[in-house]
C-alpha cells in the first residue's frame, strides 16, 4: 500500500503549556487533560471532535471505530505522485500535476507550496524529504543571483526550483528562480521566511537539533534576516515590499507593507530566535531580533488592527496634524475609507487590515496574513478571538461554499484597471482577486485550534469534503461564493491536496500544532494602549 500513510509512533514535542491551554480554553473536555507526553487526541478530545473527524486523519490508528474519509487515501496517493527526486532522493513536491493543462512553471517545486506538503510528511513521521528540501534550498541560496546587471542580496531564497533529469548522461541538475524569470521579475520575500519557519517545524517535530545547529543552517538564517534587519530610511518596523512578492505573486495593490509579509516576518523572527545559537556575535544578533519583534508587534497590533471602535475613530480622524501629538499619524483621509467596510465590519469581531502606509489604509481582508498572525501570536489572544468572531459573522463572504477567500472584497471596474493594470487573470472574484483557495484550509484549521475554536475549522472542512476531490483538487475557485472551479485553475494542485491532509491530521491530533504555532510571548505585550497611542 504505497499510497497509504505509514503507521507511526507519534513523537511530538509541543510545549506542555500550549496544548493544555488549547484544551482548557475552548475545547472543554469531560476528562482533565493529562501530561502532554501521554495525551492522545482520540482520548482527551473525544467529546470535542466529531466522529468523522476523529476517525479520518491520515495516520491510521489501531482501533478505528469509524472509516476514514475516502478522500484521505486519494490525497496521500496524489501527494506521493507529486514528489520530486534529485539523485534519487526526495527533495520536494511539484506545484501541480495537471495532465490537461500546459504546465508553465507549475512543474517546479515552489518553496511556499512545499510548506503544507512538508507539514503533512512531518505529521506522518516522514521527515527525510523535509530535511533534503531544507538542505537543497540552502545550497541554492548561496548561488550568485542576478537580474540583468543587478545582483540580488545574498540571503534571498528562491521562489521555486526545477530538477532536470538527463536520461542519457543519467545526471540531475537543479535550476532555481529567484524572481529573474517570474512574472513581473519580483523576488519572493516570503520564501526565506517560510524556510526558517519550516526549519523550526522540522526541529520541533523530530526533536533533531543537529540540522538547525549546522553552521550552514545558522548562516542561512542570518543571511535571510540580515536582509530585513539592515538599517535604512525606514520609519516603520514593518518591511517595505514590491507588489507580487508573496503568495499573491502578481500585481494586486499589495505593495507597501502587506500583512502577509509582516506576519511571516514576525513568525520567522520568532522561529529564528529559538534556533540561532548565542555563540560569537550570535547574542548581538538575537538582541536585534528582540528589538525588531517588540517594535513590530506594537506597530501591527496598533495600526493594522481594525474593529468597530477603531473604524469609528478613523472615520472621525482630523487630517494635516503635525508633531508628536497627532492622532492620525499617517494622515489617512477619512474620505478614502471604502463604503463596503462600514457594512462588512460587525460590532463583534475585527482583523488586521491589508496594508498601512502614509495616507493609505488598505482595508481588504487577507486570509494568510491574519491566520499567520494568530499562529505566531502576533495577534493577542483577544485579537485572535475577534478574528474568529469575524469569520463566524461573515462566513458567506470569507469562507463561502468552497473555503477560503484569499482576500476580500474583489476589486472591479476602474479600481481593478488601475490597481491590477487590467490583469485578465485577476478579474473580480477570481484567483488573487478574492478567489477561493483550498490550501488556506490548513492555516484556518491551525489558527482555529490555537484560538480554541476548532468547530469553525470543522465546518469549513466539511464543506471542502463535498467537492474538492470530485473537482480534481483545483488550485482555486471563482465567484462570490467560490462555487466555480477557477477559470485557469490547475487540477491536482499539490498544496490543495496537502493542505487538506494537514487540516485533517491537525484536527485529529491538535498536538501537531506545536510545529507551526508559537505561544504568546508575555514580554511582548504592547507598552502603550491604543487609546494612549491614538488619542494622546
Ligand atoms: C501561483 C500562486 C503562487 C504559487 C504558484 C504555484 O502563481 O499565486 O502563490 O506559489 O502559483 O502554485
């Protein structure tokens, strides 16, 4: 049974506190939680997980009372088919294996796309492919990267790589793309962050610190972060980015300080903090990380956060305020607030908006940025709960029929023309322009478990199970409700497949969350309250 997940001894190294917190905060169990080492979700969370979920994750257990969902075996089979080998060793998974479409660059291993695959393999006790991937991409990082006559920063990690097999000479070679052949020629800012996050996930899941401790890995992490921690003209701790530098890799008006990058930056900094050794000048580097984390958490929690109260504050902003006493620090003109947000924002609930820069607040919802903010504890626990409240209150808009909208709402008409440059792939309610991406399910699930609201994820997973496999695991869906298989969506898109498996395994055994979730750092509580900051 090649395609079946292997039966494994689960060996999770989750913080004791975190799972106990999760269990006691939202998932009221009839039995008191036991020591983590011995906690099995099937015992401790029995009352909380529905029978279908309890029984259907990818790792079969011995006494199954219920049949696993048939999609799971299909998904494992498809995931294994997508594996890419370099000199006979597995090094990643291909983006999509759609036999009906021109592959374009979907025949490559994308760093961001491999993350859910890696988590699925780690959860199933197969860390080898993840280790190989981390080492191979590290080698690629050290290549000199040029676009025309310009050399990119040393630390940049590739967006993707491709393995070329020469059947005659029997050799394998690897070619990487750092943005020099990507649409728009944008370097992927997210790749390096995902690499660090994955290195931590690998270390947490296997308990093997030797990989992260290797001088090459220590150097790789430092190179990535040095790019972001360099002093410059910045007045904000957030990272200034070009459009299309992350999952949304085409022009979509996310230039500036997009929330997806800020959340990943924060999570990568926190992950690196736990992996970088304090030897030599390591201590000084760790201090720089600490300072940035402090400033970043303050900035995002204060200025990106939007709830009813805050919207009302912005609505009443005065403009042209100079000096330190300014309430409207970025000179946002209230007239620029779009109409939709007034109806969309419920009285209970909130979220981190898409972007904040001088005189510009992008009020759009971006799912990845918000879920990664929860997972990294960039969101305070109150903010995490408020994001969950928003999801419940605006289910139709944000989750729809096929989870989950990458952004909301869509841009159309004149705005679409100006902001996307008339992009025919990003028409309203399609692709990056408020299209629905099944891959985001794993992040939703992890965030829901962390926020103590797993029932929200369960509902989304049930929706996915009605169609995803039947539709051939599409990359994305179109339409206001996400009801239509996307116009140019690839079928057998690997991260749609892996994302589903990860979501299922995590609900089955929430202790997997320790790989990808970080506890709140109590020292990082903002020193100023919003009222002190905004109404000084
Ligand atoms: C699309 C997505 C990008 C993804 C790639 C491969 O370009 O926008 O995020 O990495 O496809 O699946």
